[in-house]
C-alpha cells in the first residue's frame, strides 16, 4: 500500500529523496497508521500532495476550519509525512507557513525480511529497465540530431553536440544499477562471478547497456569519417560593407607601392598569423611591406586592420571563431584619414566609410564578420582531422580573414 495520493502536482510537490520503506509491523508504521486513521487527515494530506499551501488555503480546499487543519498537520508532521516548504507573508505582513510533502516518498510493506530485500532488488531492476528504454530513445534522438546537424550546420550551426553525453551517462548508470540489483549491496570492484547470479531480465539489461555504450562511443567516430563530414571547418563571411573614393579609378598599383601595415586586435594569438598572412598576400601582389605598431602618417600607402573576437576557441573538440574586422587603405599614407575611416566602420557596420574631404589619392574602407566552425559538424571535423592542433586552427582562421581583407580592399570596388 502506498501512502502517496493518486493525484498530485509534480512541479509543486515533487519528492526527490530516497524511498522510505515501512514494515507493517514496526512502530514507525503504527505511528503512520495512527495519524492516517482520520478521514480528514487523509484529505489534508491529499490536498498537500496536490498543491502545497498555507493552513488557510488547505482549510478552504478541505472544507474545514483552520484550527482543524492545523491539528491534522501536526499529526502528519510528527510522522514525517509533511513539512514546511516555504514561508509567505499576508497583506498585513503576517508570517504564514506553506506545507508540502516530505522529500522521501513512503511505501508500507507487508512481508518477510527476505521479501523486503527482494522488493528493493526488483525496484532497482525496474529502474535499470526504465533507464535502458530511456537510453534507446536518447540514442535515437542523438543520432538524429547529429545527422540533421551535419546537413544544417552550414546554415545555422545550432545543434548541440554535447547531447552525446546523455546516452553515455545513462548507459554507465544502467550498468551500475544492474550490477548492484542482485542483492541490493554495492560491492566494487566488479566480480565476474556475480554474473551467474543474474536473472534473465538482468542479463538482458546488462547486454543492452553494453551494446548502447559501445554504440554511443563509436557513433561520433563513424559519423566523423563518413563522406557527410567535411575535412575542413565550416566557415562563413557576411557580405562585406566596402566603399572607396572615386579618385584615380582602377585597382591600386601595388607593385609600385610600399604598403605600411598596422594590425591591431584583442587576441595576440590571432594578430601575429594575421599580420604574416596579410604581408605575404600583399607581397604576392608585388607590394613592398613595412610593419608598424601604431597608426600614423607614413611615406607610402597605409593599410590599417582592426579586429575583435566575439568568440575564439581554437582548442578542444568543438572549435569556434567569430571575428569582426574593419580595415582602411589610404594611398597617401595619411594616418588621421585611416583612423577616421576605421572609426566610421566601427560606428556603422553597414554604412559607408567616412572619407575626409581633403583625402588625396585612392582610399577604401570596409568591414565584415567572419565565422568559422560551430554547430554539430565542428567536433566531428576535429575527430576527422586527427593531427589538427589549436595552432593550425588559428593559422587557418588568420589566413581566411587576411585573404578577405586584401580581396575587399583591392578588388571589385575599384572597377
């Protein structure tokens, strides 16, 4: 016989403590039966399980007086069936106790000690079977999410790869529950001789748990090496907002220029390879490159690049980068003009660059957001690229950002 009412509010009267098993012939059970001998007491207990409340609220729902409700609550408190869950205050500031069920659900058991231990073991076996069923569903959901995430990551990257831990954790839990359910005792390390004591249900549960655990561990690797997963991290660059002066139409003549390069940002690990990539790309186009730490007037042209990383995680399984970049190219080498152009792109990402009226020669300014990895495909690509390091991810990200800067600053805008 269970002492739990058949109707109760899971959200407001949940019981998270361990099961309280009462023998019908012990003193504790006598006290419980004594307290529940009254129909009114049972009604009050049922109302408390449905929705915890103050004595006044319980009295109204049980159709009795507050004094009568308090009398029955005291009886229930004495046998640990109800407790004060919180305190409220009335409109007049009076303190009122809110009563709810005790944390430990109670079951009264009638039988021998051997049958009692058997009941505990069966409850644990039932829990193991329930977890196995839950694991099957969780594994199905995980595989579905992984496959769907691979297909959709190029669009949204919104899947969460960490859900792979759900079935794995459940599988280990099921193994432990099945192991201890033979006699209700926890004896570690594992003794293979205890397998002979398992009944058919336990063996099936153990086998299902092992299969699930192997499946959960091998599924990411199998998916990673499938043709559906790319060998490179997904990356995307938003449509750049680039504008240029009309002076001297045509692509800047880089082979005849010395370009002074200034790269600043909030991540030193990314700034160094980005500077190297920009320098190499400009030299490939015939320019002579000089590095500067600060923006200022120079003899020659000036390229200023500033970046900010919203997220940058080159290590671990799920790698991610989100880099917002602004740049300014000023052929005359006017540092103040370059600062003004970059600042205008920081203030208005989509707006045009603010070119000073006295700017001589060609000038351009632009901004874009670069995203790399993220979503379910990111950890799968990391698994596939077994030799890929955090440094490699950083260098590749810097190369993609640098190539985009040069493409925008010296590309179609001059046509």
